[in-house]
């Protein structure tokens, strides 16, 4: 652990100049200079990640990508690129007040475009998770999507929202607004979909993600964020000792291609019972559990208790070494709990650590997978004139 913090300390100076470049208040007049420099100093102390802004500056599809940094006065900062709306880094204090980067990610936009990417940090759309056989029917018309994951369509197809360059506006130090217009027929989906996503860093070290979308034709939409977390810090090894609590009495079992069977099964008495804080790895090797076999571990949608239109508590995860606690609140009915079963160990993250098997986990708040083909699941159909909205909050604190 101390090695990691020393490493971070060494690069703190580089980070300070990066964050100064991104500080919008400093680009205003000198009357704000003292306050702005105080803000920068506080955040820069916390934001000790080895990111170079210019490694995120590319022209892709005729649009410019860059790195945007949100920071507060409470030791937190978040770096986001508008390539795929991806969270690259989240630095928050651990139980000893050491700045810790809890989001894994790459240090260049090129790596996010390369074969080693597994949707790291990305906004996912038009439809998160899988659609069976890449087909669904709407008003009697069948639509065909790319089958980019075995027989199924995954995370929006060959070029989903994770590979789009979003238009970005950063009105202040704590807000980034992104928008993307997905054309009628893009990746096989009907209707022009205009998506707006706002990331807001709260003074309480929460990251709030507000999603909105409108369409000009009936279509389907299910947006999420695919950040991979390691609450002990990127490069701290397995996440199997993290404690997880998920407020779900039921989950949706899957077949061998990870498509839900359509049933909602109770978690009670199974390795899927996370209703009390439980180490991720404590039941991972349960013999003869067909669901753990089908998922290659946990890679399942949990049906959240208390789901409703308001924000509700969905999950709490604690880093066993760092004491960092992440609370997840959402307006969504489900979350995909994925524990990095496909992480290959072939690629290097920004700290130099490899993307080793199960060294990060995702909590992707969303409607249930394959919803367009599952009549018992909450619908993801939207119509012209009706706005799609969704909010998720990831809030970071510590347990001593
Ligand atoms: C998750 C999905 C996994 C895997 C991963 C990306 O959302 O549940 O099965 O596809 O994305 O590697």
C-alpha cells in the first residue's frame, strides 16, 4: 500500500499542472485568483493520478476529444474524457486520508479505442447489456442489431455510445455536461435519439450521473455507466475481499450466453444473497452452482428492492484495505453486478498495473438485460414527446 502512495506522491507535481490547466475558474479574471488557487491546491493535493491532458486530445470522427477534471474542496476529483463519456479516474481519501484512485482506466484515449478496452469507465447506450440474438420487435417490426458478443448484441453494438465522441461543456469545477445525437438507424436502432448526460461532483464526495434522452420515433433505451472500481485503489489486486451489500431479494438468472431466462429468482439461500455485507469471493467457488458457472462468476442483474421513481439505496461496497465505502443510489430498477471475470491481464492501466482477472468490479445501474424480448421485465421503450430520465449516485466515504 505504501508503495502505491509513494508512487502517487512522485507524480503529484505533474498532476498539479494538469489540474491547473483544467481549472475553469482560473481562466477568468484575477479577482478570483486567490480563491481559485486555494481550490486548485486542495484538489491537486488529492488528485494524484498520472494523467497527461494531451494524451486525451485526439480528433475522432471529426470531433475533438479531451480530458475534463471535476474537483471539490473535500479531497475528491474525477477525470472524464468525452470519448465515450468515460470516467478515467476517481480520487478520494481513504481511511488514513491518503488520496486513492478507485476507478481503473487507461492513460491515453488511444488505449480506450484499442482491443484491450472492455468499456472501462464508459457511458453505455443505446441499450446496456445484452439483447438476445441481436433482435427485437417493436410495433410488429423486427429490428436487427450487430451480434458483437457471441450470438447476442452487447452494450449498444459494434459502435455504441462508449465509442462516440460526446459534445462536452464544463460550466464550473464540479459539473460536466455531455450530449450525443444517435442517428435514426444507428447500430440498427430506430429513431434519432438525443442523449444528455451530466456528471456532478458533490461537496460530499458523491458523483451524480443524470441521464436524459428524447427520440423522434418509438425506440428502446437503457443507459448506464461502466466504471470498474477497485476501492483499495487501482492496482491493489483482487476485489474478492471487498464487502458488498446489494438491496435485492431477487436476481435474474441467465443462460450460458448470459441472456436472462426471464425468471426472477430469490437470492435467499444462494451465493447471490448480498442482502448483508458479504465478501465478494466468499462463495465464488460454490461447487455446482449453475449460475456462477454461466456467468463465469458474478455477472448478473439484481432486481432492486424499493425500486421506484425516486432515488433509492441500491448497494454499498467497502474496500477491505482502504476502508473506502461506496454507496450507490439509483432511480433504476436493477443493477448488473460484474466482477471482472473477462479481465485479461494483457493490458496496463494508468498506474502501470495490469488489468488482471477480477481486480475491479462494476455496478451498472439499469433496466434488466434483454428487456425488449422479456415481457415480464420493466419496459425500456420510449416514445416521442416523452423524456427518458435516470439518475445514479456513487457516493464515497470511509469506515475507520
Ligand atoms: C458487463 C457484462 C459482462 C461483460 C462486460 C464487458 O456489463 O455484464 O458480461 O460483457 O460488461 O467485458
